[in-house]
C-alpha cells in the first residue's frame, strides 16, 4: 500500500503537537515538522506547499485529537488530552511515494538554479523584512479603507507571512549547498 507524503507529515505533526501541551501556531508547527522530516521531504517553497497543505486541515481529519483556533490572523493548534495520552501510540508510516509524487520529485531534481547567489538573496530578504518590521502599521485605521484597499491589505499580509516563513527557513543558509528547496 502506498503511503502519501501528506499522511507522513500529518502523523509527524501530531507527535510534535502532542509534545507541546500549550499548543503551537500553524507556522511553528509547520517549521517543526519540516525540521523533523528534512531528510525525507524538502521544505515548502513558493512552488511546493506539501507541508502547508497537509497540516492546514489537521483539525478536520483528527478532530478528536486537537483543536484549531483563530487568534486574530493566526491559526493555533492545541492538542486535546487524548492526543497527549496517545502520543506514544502514534506511528509514523513508512513513506512510499505515489506515482504522482515520484513524477513531481523527478521534475524538481531536473531544475537548475546554478546562478542564484543564496547568501545575497538571504541578505536582501533580511533587509526587506527589517524595513517592513520597522514601520508602525499598528496605527493604521482600516475602517476607512475601500473594499479594494482591504483586499490589497490582506494580500500584503499574506505576502508578509510568506516572507517571514522564508526568512525563518533561510536564517542559517551560508552557501548554496545548504539551501533546501
């Protein structure tokens, strides 16, 4: 029987979540899962959202084991006592890629990003995020935004969240060989 990458990711995320009884933000759970499975699957990037997709609906698949709450713009996963009790009984299945996953991986291996200077990219990204973080956006009153401006503000928040994810994943990159897709 083929075990999808998503199922391996979900089970790993459940074990990680069980180790944090106070819960984790969605992004923290995603990063911890990526770190745990770094040798099995490449971390998410702008083309691949395997971890993001697998973890996002954990509450629907395992509603008896965890809660997902919205706290402002953030999603927060909290383990139920049942998950904490059954943590040792959760088995991470052995990954057996489906034919679609094999095809995607073959395509990924064939691409060449030889001419990208990762250290320079990391520095530029860090500079952009530092600039954004230095701005005081808490003083902005969105009550007077038009619908189009509200949509653009939401898009900007989504892009900023993506930049923060990228900053987190690249914080230790020193050379091209260390950058994982």
